[in-house]
């Protein structure tokens, strides 16, 4: 495979962005669909090239291709390079990113049809895809940071896509600032890393860690800093608050950026610098604990949300926590395997929610119901996605979730229990959503201002083929993508030895054999129990939802206020402590003390001037008198002290 | 140099020729004045670009394109010019901003003849400061700059323009008085005004403690940069100045301070600089955080950008007094980057003000629908200001942070660097808040009639955007040149 291929994967979407933004602009008002075609074409070719790269990595020894590097800028000892690195992690990531992006772009053809910002939408989508690919392809931490910020920009622009809505503009700003807060840690880690090792290069860093040059507390701080950045992007506690608000963006954006790719970038980042983490037990513990805690924490909020996108958003936060847990207790392959599966089924669920919105005009599940009759394709695919997310055998989610549980069990029993409880909660809130949305009676949708679109045809209806086909493709992936590791192929790819791994166990043996082990069986039963509880409450109504709510009113209030985290951050810290506290103090200090001194000095000088001016009155007698007075004074002084 | 075409003199005096022509023409029409001013500044810009391209990047630590003519022999003073890696970026910056400021002023109707005369004089004097190699000449240009700026603010300004103009004048003159004393002391000690000869000169015991000399010289530069707590003239001057004056003031004038600190104070007395570096670094980080905090409280668009300059100039000071090769180069890069970015921000504020007649953030909303081009360009400038990668703002800040953090000369430097890094979150806070206030949310009906940028405005602002992107994506064009200027100083300070 020529070395230009990885570069092209990144450059094609970037060129598409430039084309739409600069070249095609004059034609777009007349042919807006051109923007969509250009993007789909570019991402489609990128996707094909990504599969080529994946093939090349699988067949190459050690699953690693040579690195390509160009000098970018040099200042003293600060040497900055830009280059690509292709190993199994990169190859899997480019496939995920380009594939999901392609599905989303195709789907958007239907979803965004007629939107006045159609071409802007595709320009931003291209830019985002390019930055995301740049992030996973970069061979050094500096350029990872560059594209890391780039995807943050893409996310900002697309959350705020309908910028005329104050809620969207607020959400965009919040997302950018909260993630940037985490980026402080990332940037600090880069600075520490460079000050200690003198390099940004990922490969060099691997070597230095392996050789024991980079060790001790420095290593731990670097790891914690990187993880802080990852927490911001991957919406881990306590920086998770931006992701639910990010649902203000168009739904395909949520599917691509806030479910499958960008939010997973934090997980990718930890995986990319896994050698640093694995040499620091403290850092590993932090990753695992934050991951497990976030998983259960976000799932609990997902229980009470009535907006289908918010349920999915909290579910995403929860699942990202799962991936972190996987990295913390298992390894790169474990965490990334869940990322890989999650990308498909979560993108599917979001696109399904978009399809539902397209039809009903709302995201509020209380206004839906009964949609399974009018939207059979959306219904079936959504159920498949939910089953996969809940971890039902033999769907994709089952396999990766199972591995995380297994590793947690052998490493940290406390976290294992948390993870197991999360399994139950996940199954419950997903099927709560399924039953509220698709079963029962249709409750009439919503007034049009509630949804993404301004106008809606009357009555619920199935979405057009251009939206349904991506759903079906993703549903197939949500079923099958987990099978790739039934034989241990995926783990082998990451451990650098596919050949050695795949012959240990046959496909069918692994496929059915897993059910003979107690742990997978237990987690499967727990998930089924969660589904059954949802069934009992929302379909059979054996238990009344209101009664439960009333019984645990304080808890319900706490959950529906998202543990008051937003209030703490926005009202207490930002508004009260900073804006009306510290910064107000600064501003007052600036006017009264700093500038006051300046103006005070000036007016003192000016009054001294006016006082002195009176002496210069031009009357010779006064001058003579003063001189005489002076002479006498000198004479007295000389007489007394001389 | 081999073939001396007096290119540097040409760069300085082309605007002067322009102003002479304007002054001598009897009753020139408005259009004529503007075209003459534009041609003069364009010519100056073209010559400076030629110098930029012909600059020899392999010659480390040499002044290039030098000119030296005896000027006042009795005190050993010369008309001596030259550029190196430190001054060249600032020269390019000034010629560019000088040219664009003419375009920005294209709609000036009040006494255009005088206005453009002052504007051209302003450009010449700043260019003179950056290229002088003789302290007397340096001081002369330094002082000349005050006159045009004073008139530009007090006549074409708005609001409390007289107050702002006087404050600017007196504040700067106070600093200059100390500087003049410092320059004279330097002469009496060393017997020379030659800036290149003074760099790294060994000064033995003298009649005046070196620390005192250092502070005499630096105080004027600190006022100009400005360094906290000498910054309060800046928001007043900016808020009340006409747009073009703000562009030049923020873009080029402030850099005279940073340039002076590097060229005069640090080069001449590196040991004293090292001794006082911790103090200066503390002032720098205070400026960064405090400046950003005050910025967040502003509701006047222009005042907001002005205070953000206080914060951003903190990075320059931090870069200088980290006293390390990388950080110093970062400081020069940051001066260039801030000049372009903030120049553009002020130009955009001017456009918004021209069209809506308000700068009050409480009265602005949703303009992105009514002026999409302005919204896009303003957003790019804002994103560059908050240091987004892909823009020159990121490159400069990253180099400063990296150099400062790796610096081993100053104890506790890592802490200062990290506090500086904290500033970028506050920056994103006020920039994004401002953009949201001005451009997003529901459009206001009262601005339905306002137009978007016209052709002249598009040309000038797109030029800024091109530079922001160019040096953000391929900074080596600039850093390679800066390196040649920084290396000799780095040797002096032992890094």
C-alpha cells in the first residue's frame, strides 16, 4: 500500500470542506445538493481507502506500517513534525470514523433536506470528519492536540448549527468551554512530556516508557493530564455536563459526533497512550474508577429523562464510562472493542431517534407511542440497536460488554458490581424508551417548534429510503460487529499477533460456548431482567410508573435535576463565584485602584501646578519680599548651626 | 549588504512621501487623498515583502540590509538602520497594518487630508522604531509616534476622546522621560548609542546601579506593552479612538514595548533581566488572568477587545522573561500573531459599529443572519484569538507555553506557565460569549436594513484571514526568520 493512502484518507474530507466553502459557493444557491454529493463522495472514497489500510495492517507483520513524517516548524530545541502512523488502533479507528460518517452523510440527505443551512451543514460535516481522521492518524501528541481542538471546533459549529435558537447557541458555547477545561490537562501533559523527554513522537514515547526513562510521578502526572483531556471530550464525570445539552444540534450530528466518533476520541486517546497508563497503577485506577462511576451515574439519570435524545445522550456517557473501565481493568483491545461496537449501535439508535422526530416532530417520548405500526423499519432497527446496547446474546454489544465485565471481575470486584448494576439499568432505560416510543397508542406528536424541523407532513409516517437504508446497514452491523472477536481475532490484532490468536478457538465453539460460562450467562439474565421490568411497567402496567415516582420523590427530583451539577457549575461557580465575585472584584479594582491611582496622580500634579501658579503673579514686591525672607532664614540657620 | 538600495529607508519614508504629496496638493479631493495614501502604504508593504523574501535565513545574529550614515558626530550618533529576525516580523506586520488601516478608513469624511497625513506619519514612526539601530534615532521615532496618535484620537475619536488622548499622551511621555534618562546614562557609561554594540556589552562598576538603569529603560516599554498595572490608558485610548487608529494601536504600537524590552533591556543587561525575571513573570501571569477576568465583565465591544489585549500581551512578557530561546521566539511570534488577530478584531468591531451604530453588547443580537460575511470573519478572528490550532494564535501561544515550561533558568517557571495556560479557558469564555451576543440567537428587527461588508471591507478583512491561516498552517516561514534573531540573545542569556 502506498504511503499516500493514509494521507488521502484525511485530505479528501478536508478538500471537500474547502471545495464547498470556497470553490462551489457560487453554484450552491442553485444546486444545494452538490454540497451533499461532494461530501458523500469524499467520505465514501476515504472509507474505501480505510478498508484498504485495515487490510494492509492485518496482513503486515506486527500489524504496524512504517511512519511518515514531515518537518513542520522548528524553534530552538522545539521540533514540530506532522506525520501519520498506522497501526491496528489507527486502522480500526479510520474504518469506524469513515464508515459511520458515510452512513450519517447519506442519511442527512433526507434528514436535512430543505434546510436553509444545507451547504453549511455539509461543509462543517466534512471539516469535522477530516479533523477526526487527522486525530486518529497523527503520529505525535502535538498534532493529536491540534486535531483534538479541530474536532472540538466541528462540534461547536454543529451543535450551534441552528444558532438562532438561544438554547443551541448556549449549548455550543458550553460544550466548547467545558471540553477546553479538560484540554488544559491535555496541554499540561504535552508540556510535561516535552520538558522531560524532548519529543512529541508517539513511537518515541512508547520506547522511552518501555526503556524506563519516563517513570515515577512524572509519568503519572502525564497520564492524569491526558486523562483529563479525555474526560472532557468523552464526557466523563465531572466534565460530562456538556453532552446532554449538545443534543441541540441536528440529530445526525449527534449520531456522528456525540455518539460514535468525537466523544469516543477520549477513549481513543487513552488507548493511544496506553503504555503510559499501564506503567502507572495509580493512573489505571483513576481511569477505571472514573469510568465505572460515570457508567452507573449517567445510567441513573437516563432512568428519568423523557426526551429520547437525552436518554441516548446519558446512555452514551454511561457507555463511554464502560469503555474507560475496559481500558482501566483490561487493555486497549477491550476498550476499543466496545468503542467499535458502540459506534454502530449508538449511531443506529440516534439515527432512529432522528427518524422518529422526522415523523412525529418531537423528541418527547410522552408525546409519541404506537409508532411501530407506521414506522416498521425504524422500529425494527431501533429494537435491534437497543438489544445490542443492552448486551443481549448474540448481538454486538454482548461480546464487548462481556469482556469488560470479565476483566473487571478479575481485577476489581467493587467496580465489577457497579458495572453489573449498570447492565441492568441500561437494559431498563433503553426498553423504557422503546416501549414509550413505539408501543401503546400514538399521542399525536408535537407542535412543530419542538423538533428539528419547521414543517411536518400530517401524521406519523416511515422515513424515506435514503434514511432507512443507512438504518438497515447499521442494524446489520449492530448484530454482527461483535462476532469479529468471537475467535479472538480483534484482540490478536491489537496484541500484534492475529495468527497466534485465531487458531485457539473455533467460531461456533466461541459463539455458543460463551453461554456455558457463568459470568456471561449471569449478565445476560440481568439484562433480560431489566427489559422485563420495563415491559412490566410500560406495556403490561403491572406496576404504575407514577406510584414508583411518588414513592421515591426526593430521589426522582435529584435525578431529574441531574444531581444539580449544572446548577453547581453555572450558577454557583461561574455566575456567583467568578462572574459576580472574583471578576467583578477585578473590574472594580481596575477602575478604582489601578486607574484611580493614575487619575489621582494626574489631578494631584494638576492641583500642585495650580497652587504653584499663584506664586508666579508678576508682582516684583512679592518676589523681593520672598528673597529677603530667604536670606534671613539662611542667616538664621548659619548662625544657629554654623 | 552587497548592493545597498537603502531599502529600509524606503520602507520608512514611502509613507512620508505620500503624506508630503497629500500635504502639498492644493485642495485634493477625498478620493485622491485616499488613493495616494493607499499607494504609498502599498509601496512600502511591497518593499518590505521584498526584504522579507530576500532575508538570508542562514545568517544567524546579523543585522541585514543595514544602512549607516553619520548623523550627530559630536555625540557619536548615527542614522543607522537594520533588520534581523526579531524586527523583521514586526516590520511586515506594521507595513501590512498600515496599508489595511487606509482601507479601513475608506469611509472617513471628516477632514480627510489631515487624517491620512497623521495616519501615514504614524506608520512611518513605528517602522522607524523597529528598524533603528541607534538609541537616539530609536528615541526620536518613539516620540514622533505620539503626535499623530494624539490627534487621531482627539479629533476623529468618539466618546471621551480628549480625556483618552491626553491620558495616552501624558502616560507615554512619563515613560519616555525615564527612558531618555536611561538612554543618556547608557551613553555616559558606554560612550555609544549603537544598539548592536550594546548587546552583550560588559558594563563594570558605574555611577549608577545597573538595576536602576534597567528600570529606567524598561518602564517606558512596560507602559507601552502594557504590563499590569500600567495598562489603564489602553482601554480608554482604544474605546475612543477611530477604527484605524485602534487597529494600528493594538496591532503595531503595543509591540514597540515588547520589542524594546527584548532589544534594549534583555540584550544589554541579561544578568539584570535574569535577576528580575521572577517579578516580571508574576506581572505577566497577573496580567493574563486579571486581564481576562476584567475582559469578561466588559459590555462595550471595543473595550472588551482592548482588555483582551492586556491579557494577550501577558503572554509576550511571559515569553520574554522565561529567558529561554524557545519562549523568546514565542514572544516574537505572539507579538506578530496578536498584531494580526487583534488588528482584525478591531477592524471587525469597527464594521459592526459602522452598520449598527452601537458597540453595546446588550443591544446587539443575531447579526449572523443580517451580515453573514462579517459574522464568519469575526468568528475566525475570535477563534484565532482563543488560540485554536490552524490559526497563528495557537502556534504563538504554544511556543510560548512550551518554552516557558521547559525553561530551567527561572525557579517556579513551570507554575507560571501553567497559570498562563489557564488563561486560554478564560479567553474562550469571553470570545465565545461575545460571538454569541453579537451574532447568534434571534435576529433583531431593527438591524434588518443593515448591509453586509462591501468590496473594500471584504478585501481588507480577507487579507487578515489569509495571514492568520497561512502562518497557522505553515508557521515555519516565520519561525525560521525569528530563530536567526533570537539565537544571539539566547547565547547572551546562556540558553
